[in-house]
């Protein structure tokens, strides 16, 4: 039998070819019941997407994907960007074009950059929403007006109409950190949290998870403060020193990759090794602090893999007609001194030497 195509499905369903295309490609601008009916008809007719034809179509009109992520913190976002690049290279034969338009940090206003990218003509956008409320309307415009598929990476904008999101599930991330901390400390321990920006969805939900679990897992345990360092080294260092000088703490949870200033503060105040530190993400500069006991454990969010998956979801969607999942969460790795050598991220050459506890 001749394989059914989009035209045959449209005729059988009594809808336009454009409606069939939206249903098969998982786009939002279609009634859910209509989508299900079209997908049932497609299955009954034996429809299968034709990757070769899709790739040929893309070569005639290049597939353009833009990336708008922060440059700071480089520990996290540099490997995330490498993951995106490496994945896109696998599809060079299909004429995929990628444009990298980073912003300085999570605090930066992304609206102007995203607006320029949308005006330049895109098929897909990978973005880390620093302040989701500020760009939600732009994401909605991209999806519903400009037919641009948006994938959030490392943090979500769940109130927007983005197509997908890739991250370690943030609330679970915070709960995992709380369980680790509670197992390290005796009952009635006092701890604090160092985060980036509570306006960022990923950061806020980690704190939510940690705050829920720690007091119940550590009997009588108390979270005495939550510091927003805004992913700035000097600000985080200063605030940590002030906190440590005025509070008697047993532990610190660093919920973002900005753990180096926390370790520096502990070293400067001769407190390294005296507090239990649960940090986030593994990179060469933090490895010495794990080896010397300043950091008890790291929850590694695998940014390189996050970048790979975000790019792959978009490319599979456009080239192979795969629907975009609402979200895809990665399982983090728990890294401690005993298994540190198993992670290549710890073996790379650090840019600056790490201070040892005194």
C-alpha cells in the first residue's frame, strides 16, 4: 500500500493541511480533541513521518535556532552551550543554523535580545528565563503569533506557553539537598541557604523543596536565612562573610553553581570543614574544595546534557516530526569525595587555584 501523507490525512479528517501539520507537530494552536482525532486517523492510515523529505525541506529553507542564555555563571552556562553546539553539529547536513545571543547574567533584561531574535526570523528558541514574568508575554507571542517553538533550559517559565522545558526538577533538587544535609547533621541544627535570585523559577522552587523537607528530616532543624547573591561573586562573598560572622551555623546549602565565593568565605574565616556544605554542580574549580572537605556533597545538574537535550528536542521536532514534551527532567548525580574521580568534569584544569582551609 502507498503510505498515507498529510494530504490524505487532511481529506479523511475533513480539515486543512495546515491543521494536520499542527496536529502532527505537536503545536498548541489546535483544539486538543481535533488533534487526537487527526492523530487517530493518521495511525489508522499508517502514516509515518519521512525524515529524508523533512531534511530536504529544511535544506531549501534553513532551520534557524537561536540561543539566549546567560554568560555568568560560566561554570554552568559554558558547558550547557557546548552541549547545544555539539548536538547541532550532528545535523549540519540538514542546513541547521544556530545563533548565539547571550545576556550577561540572569539579572539582565532579556526582552530586547529576544525581541530582536524573533524579528530576525526563527524556527526555534532555547532560553533560560532569568525573570520569567518579564518575558512570558514574549514567549507567548513567539509560540502563538510567530510560530516559533520555545524550549526553556536550566530554568522554566511555566506560566508562559513555551513548548517544552529541560532541567533537573528544581523542587526535587531542593528536597534532595535537604535529605543530604539532614543526614550530615545532628538534630536541632541551624542552616542557611545561598541562592541566586528568588525571581528565577528554578531557584525559588529549589528553596521551596529544601524548606519543606529539612525541618522534618532534621528534627528541630532550622533554616535561619536565605541569601540572594544574584550570581555575583563579590556580592555572594560579602553576604556570606556577614552571615557567617553573625550566625552560628552547622550547614550551608548553595542552590546554584555559584559555590566558589561561599568556599572562599569559609576559608577566609577559618571555617572550612567546620560546616557541612551541600553545593550545586560539578566543575574543575570546585573539585579541590570537595577533596579537602570544604564541600561535603554536590548535586550535579549536568548542564552539558541539558544543552544537548534542549537542542535535540527542537531538531527532532522540526526534522523528524516528533512532538515536543511538556517538560523533560534529568536525574542529578550526587558527587562526594569518594566518587569524585568518576566524573570527567572534576579532572579538567581549573582556571584559578582553589584556596585550602586554614
